C-alpha cells in the first residue's frame, strides 16, 4: 500500500473529527466524561503514525502504547456511560503487563508479528471487558447500537489478529509495516466495519445527554423525587388512571426552618422524601410538589391498601430518631388520601380531594392520615398556622 493512497488519510481525519466533537461536547458539559474524546484522539494519532512514519522501532512501540491508551479510555467511557463497575485496578495491572511484553517484543525480539498480535489482543480484551459489563445494562436503542458496534470492533480485532498471526507469513520487520497487507486490512475494516463505533458512541452520548436534561427538568434537585412536571409526565398515559393519591405535608415545618435554619430544613425534607420513597414501593410515583408537600400515586391500590401505606409512612417518619438533625422533638406528617375515580385520566381531581383531606388531618391535630370525604366536620379555619 503506497503511503500516498487516500485510504490512509481517512481514519486519522475521521477519528480526529470525532475526538474534537467529543471534547467540545465535554467542555460544554453536554457529555459527562472526557475519555471518549481522548480515546478517539489517540486512535487518530495512532493511525497518523502509519500515514506519517518516523522511525520503525519508535513507531512500533509508540503506536502500541497509543492504541492501548485508546482502549483504556474507551473502556472507561463505556463503564461510565453504563454506570458499571470500572475495574480500575485490574485494568491498571493489565496495561502494566502489556507494556512489559511490548517492550520485550519490540526491543528484545524485534518482532512486528508479535507486536501486532499482542496489541490487537490487548486492545480487544480491554474493550471486551467493558462490553461484558455493558451488555446487560443496555436499555435504550442507542445503547444497544453502541454495544453492537463495540462487539463488531472486538470481533474484527480478534479475527484480524488471529488470521495474520497464524495463517500468513508476512514480514517480521518493523520497516515493512507501512506497506504491509496488515496495515491495509486495518484501514479497510476501520473505514467499513469499525466506523460504526465512533458514531454509535456519539449517538448514545447524545441520547443520554437529552435524558439527563429531561431528568433535570422533571426532578427535584434536593430530593431527586419527581417535581410537579415530572409527576404529571410519569402519569401522562392516554387511558384512565387506576390507583390512589396521597398528599403528605410535614407538620410545623416553618418552625424547623425558623429555629434551626434552612440547611436543617432541607435535610429534613430530604430525609422524609427518602422514607416516602422506601415505604411507597417500587411501582409508586413519588413527587415533591414544593416546600414541604409531597404527592404519591399508588397504582392499582384500593382504599384500604392506600390507607395502610399512608399509615406506614406516618409511623416511619414519626418513629425516626431526629436528634441527628439537631431536633429535640419528633417530626410528624399529615396525610390525605383519595382514589382516582372511574373515568379520570389525570390525577388533578384526586389530588384536590386528597389535599382537602390533608387539611382536615391538620385541623384535627396533625400527625394523622385522613381519607377524602371524612373531612366535612373539620374546622378548616384552624389551619392558618399549619
């Protein structure tokens, strides 16, 4: 392969552009890690050494270290993207062992064949480790595409390494690498098969960024519960709702803020939010509507089940030891409950009814669970200090 052939320029240019894109997105905080950009930048640099060689032995060792660095960055990016265990210690040992073998094969054996085989297998092992961790965590279509493209890279790398090491008799001299069949094969498969990898990484990162933006718009930053917008979006189906709504309010919360400060008040809100989330169950939709008020939707619950859940919430908050927060008294909550009625396609009417029940619970002395319809006798005028 002549060094002037246009094919040798395509991988470094494409990977360089992808690297620049990722680094700009990272600098703008659109993607969460820099490893994608660093990995693709190293790949572009590694291909540049075969396009613009310097000295054969130097090129062999340097390109090996560059490509293993790229694989390390790719695996780090994949682990972070899928929020999987990163195996940092194991990967550090692996790269250290690879480096020792690379030194021996390049400067000791001076073998191109062993250097290429070692680098390919090590590259495949590092990103293959990330592939195994990511396989079961890919939920979005973009993530599944990313996993499939990583698998293609692993298969291509291992197949090429095995074929050229075991089934060909190419030159073992570093000076023959640039014009070798192996170098041509790397460029061709990179341009065709493996080019899905950088673009799938871009798409998956973009989709993840959009989801983070949506999460930020629909989540309460203090408690990580849904906010009002997120709550409505989570229940925004086309059909009628089936379940119960609980409206919960922390009793005498203003006194906590006034006497101990907003930092303690925020800590109390976050603690109550955690307890509501734990007690309500995995299928519940729990939200902070503002201040010290929470709303919980319990799907497919009848009134006795909803009342029992509300009572567990009340008891859990009341029985907690709040001295860690600097409080000398117990924190309590009042809860109002109602069912979503037949034909109601949104929770607003049920929330309004449960809210009236909440106010009735406060009027009756607080630290109570009331169901809608039983608040008629409550003196709501007593709630001015709630």
